């Protein structure tokens, strides 16, 4: 990867970059699993891929909306922030339901594959720490080390 691309990635918000990277990795894993499953079970790979990747696109849209809602909520008082977060939560559930119903009625792809694609948002959140370490290596950065851990009550450096 060239330095221009690395610099552009460095300028992105790290949290959303790491989340979207986790989503992409999960989708690639699911696509490979779908291709392998197609070898043993009757599966129309095209419909599976359309459902999975359209669900993945929906997961990215939901992640960006969540990020935007949180950015707006951070600038408000507590009561307004709670309302913004709850409203965004309901909107994302509504958007997911509309997407799955549309996928079902349009018969554009497998609904379960679409749901799996949407669930890439959850998998991306679980993969975020791994993506964080990878980006730290790519950007040649490190996280600040915590010298004192309150739960242990001891200094880490003395170990």
C-alpha cells in the first residue's frame, strides 16, 4: 500500500475505519464459506452473494449512521443526547426491517444471507480490536501504556 493511501487512512476516524474493516473481513469470510457450501449443498451463489453484500452495504450504512448519531450526541446535553441516541437506534432498526422486507418481496437475494450481511455490523464490532492492532502496525503507532491498573492496585512496570 502506497504512502498516499496510508496517509488518507490515517486522516479517517479510527473507530469507524476499524469497524468498517471488521465488516469487510467478516463479509469476505462469509462469501468464502458460501462458495464452499455451494459445493456440497444446492445453493444459488449469485443470490447468496447479492443478499450477503447488499446486507454488508446496509451494515456499512448503519455503522456510518451510528457514528454520525454519536458525534451529534457528544455535542449535546445528557437529555438531548439520550434522545438522539434512542432515535438513531429506532431509525436503524426500521431501516433494517425495510431492507429485509424489500429483499424478500423483490426476490433479489437470499433474505438469510442479507441478514447475515447486516449482522456483519456485530462481527465488525467484535473484530475491531484486531483491526486496531493491524492499523497500529500499518501506521507504526502504539497505544499509550497504562502504568497503574486500579483493579490490581499494582504498578505494571514492576512485574
